[in-house]
């Protein structure tokens, strides 16, 4: 006997449309967290394909990742819109 369940997922949208919506709704901080491993993957690809030394590739990846982290932690930190919140900056 077949039963039907309403899981709330049948919105008539395809998987690729839902995935694109999720990617476009990422915050800046989510994007930076996703970019850090990509930076190291690019560095290792440069090592493998372009003949860049492993030491230089890892160093470039680490410096780039550090700059990304400095930007999102110190230069543009997340702030709470609520003045009573603990992350409020004046």
C-alpha cells in the first residue's frame, strides 16, 4: 500500500533551483568559510600543474586565508542589529 506524506519539500521547484537559492542566500561570513578550503585547493593545484613549490603554494594559501579572516573578524565583524545584544558596536 502506497502512502503519501507531506514533507513540505514539494514546492514545484527543481533541486538545482533550490540549491541555487541556498547559495545565493549565504551570508558573507559563510562565503568566507567556504572560500578558505578553496584557497588551499587552488594552492595545491598551482603546485601540481604550474610547478610552484609546495612551500610557496601553502604559504600563499595561508596568507590569503589569513587576510580573509582578518577582514571578517576585525575589519568587518558581524554585529547584532539589536542594541541590547552582546555584539553591538558603537
